[in-house]
């Protein structure tokens, strides 16, 4: 099956002009000013006039089997459905486990990743949860990386949070060392995804590891960096040292009132402070709980993360904060692909995976989503649904 997309303005994410794009199977096979098909082979033509074509979005922090549970069993959040991702333009996901590493297990996580792949998008997972030591599947972190295809990193390991296992510097250092070597041996990134809570220690433990070991700062990806003002500015320092920082797009008005930094405006501030765009990513924390605790650590409210917030914040970065589209797009395309060593993702380039999103040129609204060469969303409507979606 060939798919020809014509007359779209292409952001690869760098703007390369008005182009035609030809897809065959799961790959991009040609990009040119004009492509004409004379073959009798069955093919689909998509008119992208007045549309912007961008890479499929990568969301590298999603609770695909659900999360939560901080308010007891009834607050365990539901798993992600396929069309939730595709309607949000997300074609590649990394699944994680959070607070609950008992009823949310690695076999469940890997099975869900495989299911999402069968349904039409790309999905990987991180090994671990807030609980330490990490419960591996084959006996060691390194062997899990080497033997299990879906596992590409560690996370989310929690620090500066009353819900964490209160890991020591040595524990995180050892985990990072094993992930690094396991990644090297398996051709994977081997990054350690670090959940950073509201605790006053912020990024202290990561800074100490970088100072006292040979583990590079780029082995870590601290997330929720926009959680509060103090952590945000610690993140600015961390990124200026060459580290990566990840913003969480899911939030509630109460969190913003209490000092959380909105992602779109936070991106603008970081860039103005001299942080390189290459060091920044956005993730949604979708299906994870958004718990609100009082000063004594008691749960007083809980909402659920939404995958649709991922592009919403990128869109606002462009339309409200004035950040160029080709720059803002990097935080959900090229940057996570590079950090996670996903060589066929994140860019519109011949030979890479046919993951594309067509946006309305004026409103930057999502109109068409193509994952692995297949149209999943057409004119905003899901044409491919998950197995149990109605």
C-alpha cells in the first residue's frame, strides 16, 4: 500500500517547505517538491493543502496500564486506550509504573505495550517504579535490557517525594550504572527517568552523583521539573550543565495557583535563560494520578493526567508565547527520539518511520494522524479504534 501526501507545509521538525511525501508500508520512501504516481498499485492520496505536516508525537511518560491508588483501591486510574493517544497525535509512547509497583506489574506493562503495538502505534517501557529495589524479570537490570525488546530505560524512580522509597545516592548510582551498561550492550538509551517530587532536596542527589561518579549527566531525565518554582530554577541550572529536563503537561488549576509553572511559558523562560532547546522535553504523565496533598501529607484531591495536554502545551507555546513552531515541536519529536535512542522516530526523513500528523495551518488543530503508515485519525475522527473501544 502506497500513501501519497500532497501540497503540505513540512516541518521535519525544521521547516523544509511545501513538499509531497510518499509512504510505503511503515516507512517514508520519498520527499520532494512534486511526486506523481503512475503505478497501478493500490494507493491513497491525501490532499494536505493548507495543512502543516509534522512528525508523529512522542510521549515518553505515560501510565499505559493506569496509575494512582494514593486514595486507596478505588482511585486506581484506568489504562490508556488507543484512540486517546492517536487523537492527541501521539504515535510513540513509553509506558511507566509509578507509586503502585504491587498491583501494577512489569508483565502487565509489557503486555499492554505489545497490545498497543498490535493496535497500530509504537510502544516501549521503562523498568521499575517508585519501589526499590527494582523487581527485574530476568534477575538483573542488564539482562532485562538485553533480553526484553520493549525495555529501553529505568523509571520512574522517585526522589524528593514522601511517596518514594527514599533511595540513597549509592542506590541510584548503581541503578544508573547498570542501566548505562545494559543500554550499551543492547543498543538502547538506558536512561533513568527520575520522578522529582515537592521535597526540598530537589535535584541534589543527581547533582551529587554527577560530581562523585563517572556517570554522565545525560544518563538521567528528571521529570515534573515544572512542579514548583524552586525546582524549575534548579532545572534551569541542571540543563545548563548539559542535563535533560522534562516538563509535565498534565495539571490542574490548583497546582498552577500554588506555583507550578505552565509548560508553554516555562519553555519560553528556559530558552530566554539560555537553555538549549535540545535539552528539553514535554511528557503528559497521562493516566497517572494528579494527587493533591496537604502539608501533613494527607490526600485532599485527585485528578487524572490527560495525553491530550501534550500537544496543547506545544500549541500554546507557539500561539501564546510566540515560540517558533519548528523549535516548539522538538520537545515532543526530535528531542525525545534522540534522548531515547529511537533512531527511526521524531523526524520526517526518508527511511524513517511513517509517523505523521497533519495540522490545520491556522488553528494548529490535529486533523489527520498516521502511525506506521496507517491512517488512524481522519478529520479529527478515529478511523482505527482499540480492540475494546466502542
